[in-house]
């Protein structure tokens, strides 16, 4: 991963170019639903948590590749507001993994100019996890490279509810409410909306991810489970995105 000029020549950009990616038309913001960790582990006769550990290892690589490629924003779905419904030991294992990862990756993020941000109801997490996540966000705040947003205890509906609560608390009247105003009260209103949303492991659904911001993003589903989603699949997804015609409701000839 390089920390300086993202547009400089590097191995990832050269490989992407050979794989058919147009480096001049990259999506500014990629969102990923990292799915299939459990199935990946099960297929190997291993516990689900093993799949999550491999998923984390893979995220480090994909973040580095996106940074080298020149993607400006990467948002990943790490734990949904509905994932609390999973068995307690899996939930606990995931929380521990998140805490360890945030602690262990701080140095990597500082070295590589990565700015970490959060999306989700962070106040509902344990104090220890909340502290390490918020510390990482604060410590990387001045970094100017890729913006890496970790969606934890995130739900698209919850995000919209939280925005509406803010608006009501601020005393807005019904006629004041516009799409721009709602957008301005989402978790990270300064970020551009995702252009490309990738989901791994073959499932074709949103699962409550970025419902508002994803209204017009291009969805690309890869059959590969998240622990195996590598550089080749990333390039394929970007190239697929580049072959789509985005219309935003208009007529595009
Ligand atoms: C995605 O993998 C990771 C999280 C939801 C935390 P899954 O755990 O959903 O994997 P599958 O879908 O059961 O294979
Ligand atoms: C979405 O995956 C959440 C994350 C990847 C963190 P799920 O595995 O929870 O989604 P469903 O339950 O298959 O819709
Ligand atoms: Mg799943």
C-alpha cells in the first residue's frame, strides 16, 4: 500500500489496467457486503469464527488494493444491526475480533495514510470496543488517503430513523424536510454516495446496507465467499461497473 499519490504507477494499477479496468473512470466510493465467512468455514469443517478471522485477513488485503488502485472511499459492512440475532458465542467472537483488529491495524493505517470512520449505532457497543474504535477514528482523522468506513451495528433503517430523530429534535417543520436535509443528517453526510456496491457469496439482496445512499449505486454480486474475494474479483467488479450505464431516472442514449 502506498501512502502518497494514489494515481502514481504501482503494481496494482498496472494489473488492473491489464485486467480491463479503466483507471481514468474508477468508482470514487465502493461499498462491500462482506458475506460468506460462515459458509467458507463450514465447507472446510471449521467453526464459523474461523471464517470471520479469514474474512478479517482478507479485508486487510482488499483495503490495501483499493488504496493502491486509487479508490477514495471504501465502506464495509462488518456487523449489521440484525447480526445480534446470531448465537451469543459468534457475536462475542465477532466483537472481540473487531476490538483486536482496530487495535492491531492502527499502525498500518497511520503508515498508509488511511482515515478510518464509523457508521452505525456505536453507542450500543461495549465500552471497550467503543473506546478503541473511537480512538482509531480520532488518531487517523488527519490522514488524507483512502477513507475507510467500518459499518458496525449498522442498519440502513436505523440510520434513517436516527436522522429523523435529529431533525425532530432540531425542531424542523414538515415543509422544511427535503432529501438534502435528510442526507445531511446521516452518519457520514460529507461522503459521496457509493457508486459500486459489491456483495460476495452469491446472495442478491441488500440486507439493510446503505439503503438511502445506495439508491442509485450499481450492485455487483460475486459468487466467491468473502475470505476468497481477491484482487482478480475486485478488478472484475470494477470492470463490470464500468460497463453499466447509470441513468439516475433519465433517458440516456
Ligand atoms: C459475513 O459472513 C460476516 C458477518 C455477517 C459478520 P456470514 O457470517 O454472514 O457468512 P454466511 O452468510 O453465514 O456464510
Ligand atoms: C449482511 O450479511 C451483514 C454483513 C455482511 C455484516 P448477513 O449474512 O447478515 O445477511 P443475511 O442475513 O444473509 O441477509
Ligand atoms: Mg451471511
